[in-house]
């Protein structure tokens, strides 16, 4: 059973920050064979820097403290390597205001550049993936995630953070390839995690994100960080603390026979349910005996749709640029969706700079919600 280590942190100030990092990382480092003399790569979540009051990226203070902690522990080199969708990793670090500090410490900050097709191990769902290979150049890989809600996958934590190792242009292709089959998307994330197998995964949930995540949600103080030698166990445990006990990624992993068992250690936070986006899909388990055509009809009705708030939209066109099947276009400066072609990947929602797009349940889904509540009432 994998250990997940927790520490309380009520803000991003020293010295509490260093104490908390030490509490969660020292057992993981010990298990990973220590850091002395090692070259370390950190893969942070750098979706986009939107300012200190928007928890879109890992906190800059925590990232800087992590680099310093690794050098103090004897690391021979530390690199921050990421592949943000829009801006480069060095630009994001500059915008965060920590570029000089990281440079002084001797931290190398770069984008992923070296991509290769990799034949996946037998147990994986996919045969080949094109992945950034930088992680192979380092002795120790730290997957550093931000705890956020996610319109497509409910939450983005450590395993989802590794999707950044897929080439930016190919990520849209992956969304196209799996379409509305979120289970296949989860399989692909699990495959990346199996291949990369980060030595340590760390989650920043001091100020997490709830609501319209992962790019435009609301800050929520969860006041903890957590780390584990196993990204999947970390996700299973942290999802539980955020009030999500049915994360698709975890159920898919369990169905594949992967080890999702964990034991919490340290200062274990209370369960704090966060506000989730409207779920992209409703289960159709209860319709298992329906004829296939009826099931397909219901399936189409039970997928949430992207919706724009015209008063918030600034007409920048980023949603159009990021839409894999090009199922929306700007008309009079506002996006118009062609929902028949839309694969419900919510890339438009993720990259809208002003949070003008949300996932919204269909009228049928809202009716089904009410019907379910009614039935439960009767049964009770
Ligand atoms: S409109 Fe949005 S949710 Fe639909 S396919 Fe395009 S990016 Fe994905
Ligand atoms: S990305 Fe957001 S602000 Fe830009 S056009 Fe689309 S909805 Fe409007």
C-alpha cells in the first residue's frame, strides 16, 4: 500500500513552507534513494499564469522553496521543465516574478523540446505515444501538480499533470482521437503515468481551485500539501480530501487492476468538498437493458455542453484556436458552437482567458437529476 504524506500549510510564507515541504518530501526522498548528487527534474503545472489571486499554476513561492530544498539536500542540478499550451515555461516563470531567484539558485527553466514515439509496455491501453523525453535525462523526476477542478476529468492532480509531456499540438489530436470517451482519455493518462513513473509526486492544495476549473475557477483554501512516491495513490487520496470519491481516473485504474490503495500519513486534512463543475456525463448504468439505439440517443442527451457568457467574452478567439474539431467559430466577435461536432473536451473552457465558458448540464440532464432525486425519495 502506498503512503501519502500530508502537511498543513496556511499560506505560502517561510519558514512554515520549508517545514511542510520537509515533512512531506523527506520520507518520499528516502524511499527514492535520496537526492544527494542527483540531477532533478520538476514538471510543474504551468497552465497559464493569471496572477497571485488565481490558483491556475503551482504557487511560485512553493516552487522556489522546492528548488532550494533540493539544492540544500545535495542535488547537483535542478531543472523546471514544462510544456505550457500558450506561453513558454521561461515566460511563465518570468511572469510569476521568480525568474531571477531561480537563476540565482542555478535552476534551469525550459520547455520540453525532445519528443519521441515510444512503444508502450504490454499492460498499457495504447500501443504508442509521442512523449517529451526530457524526464529520461534526470535521476529524479518530481511531478508537481496544483489541486484544481477540471470540466472534463472532474479534478486535475498529479496524473493529469503528466499530460503536459505530450507535445502541445498533439494534445488537441488526443482529444480528437478519444472524442467523448472520457474513459479512453483516462486510459491515456494512466499509460503516461505508467511509462514516466515519476519518483515523487507533490500536490499544492494550499490555495486550490473549485468551480469552473482548471483555468477560471475560484480559489479555495484547503491549506495542505501532499506527496507520495505514487502519483495514482496521491490522486486517490487527495480527491477523497476534496470530496470526490468516484474520480473516473481512479475507477478506470482500479478496473485495469492497478494498485490504487493508499494510507495517509502526517497531518491529515479533513475532507473538504469543493464546488465541482457540472459533470460532463451522466452514467447510463441504469439503462443497460435499453435497446442500443435508445441508449445512444440518451447518451447524446446526457453530455454537458460548453456555454458562453456573452457579457464576459472579450472576443479574443482563443477558444476557436484551441478547439480540436473546430466546432466553434466567432460570429460578431462571440463564439458560436456547433454542438453536433463538439466532442465535449472543454479545451475552449480551459483556455478562455476570462472564464467566459462553462460546462452546463443539458435540460435532459437536469430533468434526470430531478427524476433521480424523486425516485430516491420514494424508495427511502
Ligand atoms: S467546442 Fe469546446 S468542448 Fe466542444 S470540441 Fe470544441 S473545444 Fe471541445
Ligand atoms: S476564449 Fe473566451 S473571451 Fe476569448 S472569444 Fe472565446 S469565450 Fe470569448
